[in-house]
């Protein structure tokens, strides 16, 4: 048993972040009547699942899981998503951007354009369908400058809009998750985590991840200075990211630092095939997570801010 | 000084939250940019981006203040409108910076940033010395209970790194701090106020000492940050456990769980061990701690800031909003409170209206009793007032519909703090600190 003096030792940074996130999840459960946890099978949402286990077991989660599927996801990630939800014995809802396309609420300009921004439409439709009053997500403030000013409990109006100039003040750890019918709260339990914290937590908790996070051989093409995964098979049998005339397909050892829509998520060259190697690689990298891999954030200085105003996560 | 950003091997490090007070003119953005840059937190692509922007704006050197450049909405208006949070790590510590805009109309943002900080860096421009805004920032940091103040005398390069200039500013600051009682901490001892000369632009005395101020023998900014005490480590605070959520998996397939009743929450202060006698407020039921859990892990004791599940020996009817304390602890439910309130909303506080007070995990309707006075944050003078406008700070009494279990803010920041919510908009409109 610890003695009294040792109790004056502050928590390690991972313990502190974990405790903060558990507290936020429990506040959502305590304050909201119909929350949902957004779960993509990606590393950040896998951390949140572990945090939810620590927050609510031996009880069931006080919310279902939901994935907004763009139809452009890696099959490994989708399989992993389903397997993880089944292991936890929690309900998984999947809503698809392709269904929104069939309904005519999502209209693509070009057939193979990135669908990340279209997720907002499907998400808002799902929020309305289930009358969710809060969506828990894995966004982090270190990801992007529009996120640096986001609240942990972030208010969205009936159109899902984020108004950066009119956010609720958030003081101490007193969160205000109140909303009127039709409005919505987005809750971000790992706001204060960095990419490094996420990997250290995955290592400490020994979390399983989809295989594409680890170094593997993959056909790629170079396009606009970025590495592009080539010839990726989709669940529906289609093959996307096919080389255009003049593009050469080469085999490279790569891994993904972030997992999203295939058409706008690039891998990095890496031989890190274990979590501890990834932790070391993250410690010495010279490129930010989104800078390396998210082609949709590079269209302009404010592309994330714009998407968030329109209801994006 | 070693400058590794992420030290993967050190898992035992702590976390420090601090705030920076000052305006762009004081070099606040440059200071933060410099800290991030010199601790290697800034990665190549971000640097490329700000180098491009610096050139576009016709600057010769890379403008590190662009690292904290905010939202499009802010750039359009050329102002900073909100608190931003930034992160860096030294391998021995993780830091969360709350970066608050410094102008007077942003008192509410200063208070917001201060609410989670354990240390404040107050920037002074060496050419200008102690200004009205220095007083305002110092007063607000003091009001919101920050115990550690680093006064950073910046832009020393523009004063030829002159030692006398620095000494005079330090003396001025101490005189003012003593006058208004800022130098006293909550225990009555001297508050931890430190001074440091620096040039954020050149990087003198932030992460590296450099050679321009050999007369300064004190620590660099980063050395001070590395040694600053983390929250809750300096005071003996009593055990306070607001119940957030009750876990009753009685419908579970596992028959052993049918009687499971776990009280879930975060230990806001103090510590607790299995076997300790506890009282559940406001009802006053007594029991003993049977088990402490985090997920699957069973603990013998737990401390401040840990989120745990408590199991008690007896079946007690307890729900969200109740508070578990050690039996005999001096805390009682009250229905009348006295507090310093900072008004956060553009809609003034109306004494005729009923508001909601959220304190820990508990809420109560509240009516305003009296407003004793408001405080001019620049002069610290008291003034009579009948209502509160945005950014006003006043001493207010409230009558409550439900009892709350409180400590004074100076004794316990977590249990002495509350927010005021406007029920019609659900907005957070006020921040309160129990007197």
C-alpha cells in the first residue's frame, strides 16, 4: 500500500489524460439523454473505446457506436471495426455516404472525389434519424489550428454549424452539454492529447489496431508530390486510385499515420511494424500528422475551419 | 539544454498547465512560437508554411508569432478572439498552454484560461515597464487562484540587454504586487513570484540562455517551467468526490453483478483508501469504502485527479450530484452563497431573473440576492452597481433552490468554482468563485 507522502506525487501525463477523458465521457453520460460514440476503427477512436471501457465497465456503454462510412474505406479497417464492436458486445450503427448519394442529399462533382466533407451530410441525417443530442468524437486540438480553439463540449445549432466566434465559455472542468431539441453537442474527450500521447497510450494499454497502421508493402503512385495508395479494392468490388496515363506503380513499404477516405489519405514510407517502433518514429518525425497525410486539409489555410462550420467533425 | 521534443521512454512524467498573459505587442505569440520552436515541437511542414506567409507579408526573418495564428474569422478582423490551447513536451514534462488574448474586453477569456492553469507567465515589454494591463493580468491571475507567477520582462534586445532596466521593472512590479496584496498566497505565505529577462524574438533565456545577458544568473524560462509544482501537490486538500454516474448493471448476464452498485467520478481533491469511513452528502448517509476500481484494476487507495469507481459497504441510495466525503470532514449543504462572479455573456445579468448554477456534478436554480460591488480590473477599486455586463467582476450573493456542498475557492479551486447557465439559451453566462 502506498504511504500518504507518495500521494502528493502528481499523476503521470498519460494517467492524467486518461482520467480527464474518463471524466468527460461520464459527463456526457450524466448530462445527455441520447448520446452516440463515433467510431471509425481508427487509432483515436480505438483509444476512446478503451477509455469508455474504463469509464463504464462492468456496465454497458450508455451509448451506441456509430460509423459514417464513406464507402472509400480500407476493408481491413471496416473488418476491424466490426470485430471490435462485436468483442465489446456494444451496438454498432453504420450509416453510409453512398445512401445519402442515392437519396440525392450528397451530390458528387466528380465520381472519385474525396468524400470526407460529404460525411457531414450523412452525419447530420443520422443525428436527426436517431435524435442524438451528443456525438462523442476523437478529434484532438493538436491536429489543426481550427481545432486549437474548439471546446471539449462544442455546441452545434440545428444545422450542425460550428460558430467559432460564439462558443460557450468552458471553465475549470465544469462542462455544459445542455442543448435544446434539434441542437447537438460534439464532445471531444481526447482534446488535450497529441499524436504522441495517442501512440504512448496504445503502447501502454496494448491496444490492437487495424493492420494498415503498421509497415506493409503496398503498390503506390507519386501524385502531386504525395504518396498515393494505388489500385485499392473496395468492398463492392470496385478498384479505386488507379494510375493515370504516365504514372508508374511501384511497391513500397509504407504505413498510415491516420486512416480516412482512401482518395485523400496518404501513407508514409516507414519500416515501423510494431507500436514501439511507431512511438520512436513519431518522436523523430519532422512532418505533422495531417501535413503528411491529409490531402484535403491542404487546399487552403482554412479548409478544416470551413468544413467544421458546415457540420463536419 | 537538451531539446528532444518527445521522449518515448519517459513514461513517468507529469503535466503542467500554464497560461500566458499579454498582448501581441508584448511578444506573447513570439514567446509561445519560440517555446514550441526551440523544444522542436514545430515540424518541418508547419515551418515551411509560416516561412511562406512571413515572406508574403514582407518580413525578413521567419515570424514565429504566426505559429499561433488563429482562425480565418480572426485573421479577417486582425484580432484574437478566443483562448487557444497549445501543447509541447520536453521528455520530462507535458505542457498545456492556454493562450488568452490580453485586451481589456477579453477579461472573460483571461478568466477562462486561468481557470485550468497552475502557473501564469505575465509578459512585460521592457521598453514600457509595468502598465495598466500588467496590473489587470496580475489581478485576474490572483483572483482565479494561480499560485505561481513568472514575470517575463521581454524585448530586452531593444533595451541593449540592460540590467538596470530589468531591475527597475522588477522593483516596480513588486511594489505594486505588495500594494494590492498579490504577493500573499492563500496560506498567507509569500506567493511564488519570479522574474526573468528575455528576448522571445532572439530566444534569450527561453529554452537557451544565449550570451547576451551574462549578468542574469537565474534559471531560464524552461528550467522554471520544468520545476514548477503541478496542481494539487502543494496543499493538504480534503477528499471530495462528486458522483458523476452510478453503475448498476443489474440486467447483466453475470449474476455476480446483480448487486453491483458503483459510484463513478473524479476525485477532485484529497485521497481515499479502502476501509475509510465516508459520508454521502447532502443526505448524510454513512458507510465505508469497500473497493476502488479503475476499469479492471483494483486499487487500495486513490488520489486527486484520478477518475475511479467507488464501491461502498452498505447499500446507499446515491445518485449523480451527490458528494462523497470523509466522515467528519467540515462541509455542509448550503442554500445561500457569496461569490466573485465574472460575467461572460453579451446579455447583461439581470437581477430579476433565475439562473442555473452548475457546481461539480450538481445543478441548482439560483436567484440573485445582492451585488455588493464590482471591481475595476485596472485599478482594483470597488464600485457600486445594479447589474453586470460582459467582463464585469463583482461580489454577488445567490439564493439556491437546491443545497450545494462547497468549499471556499481559496481553499479548494475545484469545489469552490461554479458556472452560471442561462436556461433559455443554455449558454454559459457566468463564472463564480465562492468567497
